[in-house]
């Protein structure tokens, strides 16, 4: 593209943005259908095989080079279009949450043909990914038509619900060399509706699996050893406590720590999930293996260090008590995010051009049907008012700060934070459909939000607004060197010199960390009965 100055450059940028918008308008039917496809795949963390393959095949057809299995993750990818600088990125997520299966209906029911314990898209990540894909493809269309130079990257980021892939992509250097990135998420708070984040970004998320194995049960209490193995059925001292006891003790000891040490305020917390417990084959044998996963949200790394020092101590001591070996494996270890006002302002300006989502009659009729089925009086306008209006970043920041203590600089978690330490990154929120409460203190059941995400009339307006905003923002970064330079200057100032600077935080996972893909993550399985969720429905 020939060098342009002043008005000529601005005119070229506006024309390229119009091309991006036109691409989204012309392809909304495809984006809607693609979203339905991922929504119905409903695959959970580290097991998103069909979803990742769908993206890879589609992006190749659209002219991208696709690296599969990026970072050794079977369901991750990096798709690249173009060459040279600037290098701009966005990403798709596509994992769903086990136990949240819900069909696109105005009543509670799992998706047809699957267990009620199967996954469902809650945020929904199906639409998150499709919005980013639409934005990147719209920017590509503008690049081709207007001869814009640069590189677009779309990352496929699996396992966001366990903050799994982005800290690995960061550790392996995949974000090195990026000039800017746009992170999109459907709105989950009224305070963060149709806006970009200003100062109070996501905090840190650390997660670790502890595996307790009891492989030498016979040596647990040598003083009680017996001469004949036949007596083991009647001799209590021959049975080591084993892995199930280890899991129970680990849960209770850490529960006491949580209640004493981690206040459930400010959206920071510690939770656990038991992945494996058992493998004993008879009542007189100890369980040989148990696995428990802990995940901690905290605003600061100092808090994380203090919390995990206790968890680590609990695991070591409980291993001794139960005659088990203990192994800890990091699943996630993310950094608290770094703000960037320059790119936040740029993306918000393009959200103003794209406009807030517009929910039509079909969406309102569906929402009223939900209210009717819940025994509520259907509302003339069943959606919250925030959906239809934009919120400037500083205004959203002020609203969010009202619910936080003054000292807290980070709120909630999401592993997009990893991008912020490698390039200027904007965090964009666009409104998903949210129903208006029936009165003070009223809350809808979770299935309502999941169902709305599967109905095109309800979720497509968000995809359209977000895709246009992302596409136009990428175009502006391609056509406005001064805007990009301002964002990069701010990044260097905040990190004390850029990557490796005196205030820069390096990836926190230990070097050599491998993707945690071999644990017993919930997944669909093939049996003689056909495909099923790993926990089948009862009769």
C-alpha cells in the first residue's frame, strides 16, 4: 500500500472499514450456521476435537496457513494470513462446560440425544469464537480489496475454562512478535456491557492437579505384618489408608485453609474438583490412585504464593499420612493482566461504529416464552436495558470500581491476560442476551442463559456487533501506524522497556511444562451403545 498522509490515510481507513462491515453483513448467515455447529458440538476442555478440526478446515478454505497442535496441544491451532508487519491477533475459544447441556428451547432440557451431564456452552464460547473469526475474516477481505500489508493471526485456544492453553502458548513463544491483539468475550456483568476494559482487568488463575498413588500398600505398617497373606482379609493393619483417604484428607485440610484464609469477596476464591478416586478391586485393598484439582483466583501474585504454599504443604503431609506418593502438575499459572488505554480507546471507537446488538421480535418472543414457562408474567421488553446501549470505558470502569475495595486492582479471571504481557491487548465486551429480573433479588436458572446462546435470533446480533468491531479495529491498526505506535509506546512504558523490561512479568509456568492432556478430563466416549458422555444418563 502506497504511503498516505493525513486526510488521505483516514479516507483509506474508512473505506477499508466499510469493506469489513460489508463482509460481515454479507456473511452473517454463514457465521450463524458456523456458530450453531460449534454450539452443538459442545466439547469440553482439552477434548474439543471436532471443534478445532472445524476451524482448521474452514480457515484453510479461506486462504490461511494453519498450524495444528500448536504448543503440543491437540485441539489448539494458529492460523496465519498475510506477511510482514504489523502482526495482529485475535483468538477463538470453543470449549463447553460439563453438566450444562441445554437445548435451544424455552424450557429446561438437555440437547437431544445426549446425557444431561454432557457439556453446554454457557458464556457462550461458540459465539465468542465465531465473533473473532468473523472479525478476522472481515479484516482479511479489507486487506485483499484495498492492498493492505500486514499479518493476521487467529489462535485456536482450547480449555479456557481451566485457563489451559494461553499460558502454554505464551511459554512456548507463540505470542512473541505480535504487535497488537484483540480479546473478545460476551458480556457477563452489566457494568461491562458494550465496552472495552480500562484499568481493572482480569487477575491471576493458578490451577494444579495432585496425584496420590499408593503402590507399596504392604509396607505401610511393617510392625503389623503377618506371616500368611491369607490372613490379610481379617487383619485391619494390613490395609494402608491409600488414595481415597488421601483425597478426603486433602479436601478437608484445604477446605479449612480456604475458610480461614481466602475470603469469598472481590471475586477471588479457591475451588476443587476430584478427577479420579479409586481403582481398588476388593474391600481389603486400598485405592491405588486419586487425583484432585485445585483452582485459585486471586487479584495478586503475592496472594497466590501464600495460598499455594499451604496447599503444597497439605499435599506433602497427607501423602505421608496415607502412605501415598504425591505428584503435583501445573494446569495453569497465569499473570494478572496489563492495561493499555491506547488500544482500549481504539477498539471502543470501532464499537461505536459497529453499534450495540439489536434484538428483534423473534428474540423477544423467545425470551417471553421462557418467562411464561417459568411462571413469570412475560415482559414487553424482556431484556436488560444495558444490551442496547454503549458504555464508554471510563464509565464502565467507574461502575465496576463501585463493587470493589479500593486496594483491588484486578477483577475476575480469564487467560486472555497472557496476551497483555506480549503486546498491547484490548479486552472487548459486547452484550449477550440477558433477561430482565422479575423483581429485586430475582435470578433466572442457569439453563436460561445457556438456551439463549443457542438461538440464532438471540445470539447473532452479538456476533454481528463484535465481528464488525474486531474487523474494523484490525483495519485501523493496519492503516494507522500512529495509533499502533501509541499503543506500543504505552506497552513499553508499562513494562519498563517491553518484553524483558524491568517491570515485565515472564510466563509463570515452569520451563518444559507439557500440555496436561493425559488426565481424566471429561469427554465423549465410544461404547457398544454408540457415542455417549462419559457419565451416561440413568434409565
